[in-house]
C-alpha cells in the first residue's frame, strides 16, 4: 500500500500535513482541512488525468491543469476568509441572514439579483462537506481504486470513485465522459480562460473584502448582495469568453 502525505501551502505560509494514505484517511483529512480553515486543498484532492501533450507555447496539459487547480485553491481560500470576516462582523445577523430561502430558480436571474441568493451560501460554503461526512464511506477494492459511498450506495451510480495515485488517494472523476462534453477544455487557451475565471472570482472577492474592511455595509444582507453581484459579474464575463471560444472551436472550417 502506497503511503503518502499531502503537504499544502496555506494562506499564512504554514505547511499543514494531511494523511491521504488510505481512502478513509483521505476523507477524514478533507473534513479536517475544512475545519482547520484550509479549503484550498480541495482541488488538489481531485484526480484529473492529463493527456501527454505539449501546447504550442511549451506548456503541457498537466501544467495547465495544475494552474487551474492552484487558482481554484486560491479562490476557495479567499472565499473562506471573507466568510469568516462576515461571521465576525455580523454575529447577530449571520444566523438570520443564513436562513434566506434560496429556492429553485426557474428563470434567468439578472446579475443585480444574484446577491440575494448568496447569504445562505456565505454562511457556510463548505458545510456540505462536513455535514455529509458521516454519511460518506470508502470501500477499498484492493486494486488501487475504492468505491465512494453515500449512505452505503455508490455516488452517481459509481461514476465518482477514489483512486490511489503517487500523491495518495484522490477523488476520481469520469474523465472520459467529461472529455466527451463540448464544454470540457481542450486547448491551451481554454485552460487559460478557466484559470482566469478562478482568478477573476478571487480578485472580485478581494475587492469586496476591501469594501467590507472599510465598513461600507451596514447589514449582512447588503454585504451578501454586494459580493454576489461582484463575483457574479466577473464569472459571467469569463464564461461568455469561454463559450465564445468553444463555439469557434466547433465551427466548421471555411472552404
């Protein structure tokens, strides 16, 4: 059995160590890292195999994927920081605002309206991991893979599993199915746009944090609406760019 420890840099420069040497250890470490305030480990615990290709600029697909994971980790770390600041700044309102009903959105929602749906999410953006941990188990199959179970049943009919890698156990996604999707990145430029999307969201949250620190929001609701609008706008812009690139890729060549 491979023994591996995942060492990850945190926003403070410390290097906490989380055990991923077994499937159950990996699940326990994921929960512990969230409780410790290090959600940046989440992307690193996802196994996303790269093709053995090098793009025109000399960057390999493995490096491009690594860049996206790193930017996603930075974004999640920033999300954690502003959530903790909101909790500290609005202790009396936090619980009440967190109960805002998100409901089901059946129609297009303008950017300006996204904010009212963020209060509940910001109250505990990583809660789904910790809340559902006791229902998640892993069954080692003895061949370098493990079944990921929720209340004893395979998740997504077994499409999501765990796999043993050189860096320990990770969550395995159905990569072949994902690559068959028209939205999965295929070129260097598309991977770069995804990295930019993560960076844009992080920067939007940093800008919001500056406003929050300056005391510009009197209530949790006002702060939630602002961050929802700011992040929503940046994500939508990058998504439009990405969608345009995918359309160009699929367009027939001009004779």
